[in-house]
C-alpha cells in the first residue's frame, strides 16, 4: 500500500496524504486532483479501491479529424496494430462537421477511464482554436501523444514528419525540372504543418532566386474540392508547377488543370503529400512526398507506452524524414 501511495503521489505531484484521502473518499481534495489521482492509478496499473472502481478495459483514445483522406485510415491501422500488440484496444473518435466536438470526445474518453489518448490531427494543430481540453489532459497527467504538430506551452510527446524537408524536396524537384513559376497549395493559415511548409517554401524561393508572391501561395481545406478551387487561383497566376499539402488537394489540382484545358504534366506539374493509398494508380500516377506511416506509428506507440510505465515527462518532438516519390505527374517545364 505504501509503495502504491508513493508511486501515485510522484506521478501526480501531490503528497501521499492527498492520495490517501482520495482512495479513502475523504473530503478536502479538489475534483481535478481527485481525477488526476484516479487516472494515475489506472495508468500505473494499480486497481482502484472497490468503491472507486468502475467498468474499465485497457483502452486508448484515438482521435482523428476524418477518414476520407486515405492517410488517416492508414495511420489508424498502424496505431491500432501497435496498441493490440501491447494489450490495448483503440477507441476511435472521428470528428465530423456539426458532430461531437473534440473537447466532448475528450470528456467521453475520460469517462471511459482510458489509459491514454493519441491525437492524429485536430484542434491542437491550429493556433487560433481553443486548447483548454488539452490543458485538462496535461493537468490529469494522462499519457498523450500528438501527431505532426506540437502545442506551445503544453509538454506533450509529438511525432512529426518533417514539413520543412518535405517542402524542400518537392520545391527542389520542380526547380530541377526547370520550373520558375511555382505555386504552393497549403491547408488553413493557422495550421502548424502548413505554417512550416509555408516558411520552407519562402526559403527555397529565396535560395533559388524565384518569385513567390501572395498570388502563388493559396490556403484551403484538405479536400479534393477545396484543392480544385484553390488550384484554379494558382493557374490564374500563371504557375507551371504546384506543390500541395495533401494528396486529395493534389488530385483537386489535377482536376483544375484539366478543367482549364491544360494537361498534367505536359503543361502543369503537380506534387502531392502523404503518398496515401492508390496514388500510384491515378492518371497520371501522382508524384508525392511520402510520410513513413509505419515507422511513425511504432514511435507513437513507443512514446505512449513509455509514458504509461515512467514518471518522466516526454515533451520532445520526434521528427521523421519524408521521401519524395517521383511518378508521372511531374515533367520538365516547357522552354
């Protein structure tokens, strides 16, 4: 019993006396501290006292913004397999327009007494939205891993594909093909991965002495339809090559090129991002920047398991190198 008190007290950052009051149902403990102590019991593998015990399984919340982009099902498969190998079951939470909010999902997961949460895209990646529910997870010291964007001021483990390197590879490929009028198609302007790609694109343009004005950088949603609309603006600016922040956006760009009476890649080269399923089966096959999903999935599981077995806070961002996959949607610029 004394070891359990000491372990939980260290995990939460409170005294053993406080832990004892929670376990014995004594007053004088705030609701947030009580929740943190009970969460620590679950995470450390100690059984709750009978009167505090609820129906509980070894669950991990997996929060995703959508499943229409093929990269998210691929990531869910990699993460789900890793969790199963460690004896945990993923609870998949998908955000939809007008549906349950991310903060509501967090409350539902806490009610289910999950042992951890993995966010693969979400509000944390946007600087201008509310992040209070993440602060609650931090307060409870619940093991949490983010994918592809850190949160300033919150010490969460993060696994990311290197956005700067991905832009350098894609932009550099078009430069090598002789393209001087390059357009950049990014996600929302407050989206951290898009901000990183944006900064890298500006550096690349300066390095190669190319113009990259506001008319050649367009922000949109991560969908085929939004990509098509945004790419139409880039075509009006006279670009001959387009770097996109996702594969669906790139497919939208291909459609925009064809609607304009042009050809891919003869008139306009298009590069995607992710190398999601079937991108080698499109017409033409899509040149794209591959995220190493399997390796990233293994690291996500490793960081989560380390948090469950260790008192040490893990707040570093682990970067993985992307890989440019050259296919048929890029070609030398017309002279």
